[in-house]
């Protein structure tokens, strides 16, 4: 019985590892839904793109 639990745990961790590696966007959405990922906080000091104080030039910051 203990062997079965150990094997099931190892297989579950391996599946989780490869899911995370192969589907990073889906993994991040799953983490956000479960409340395991930190929330992204926008920087309100900046005047340009994503908190950049210089502003956007040519479609990108700086």
C-alpha cells in the first residue's frame, strides 16, 4: 500500500512538472484562479507604458 502511495505521488509530481513546462500560460491561469500566484500590481508613478516614466517611443518603452 505504501509503495502505491509513493508511486502515485511521484507520478503526480512528474505530471505537474511537465504540465507546467509544456503549458506555462495555462499553468499561470490555473495558479491565479486558485489564488496561488501573486497579483500583479500596476505602478501608478509612471507616466508611460507599464509604469515607465519616460514614455513610449516607437511602440515600446524607452
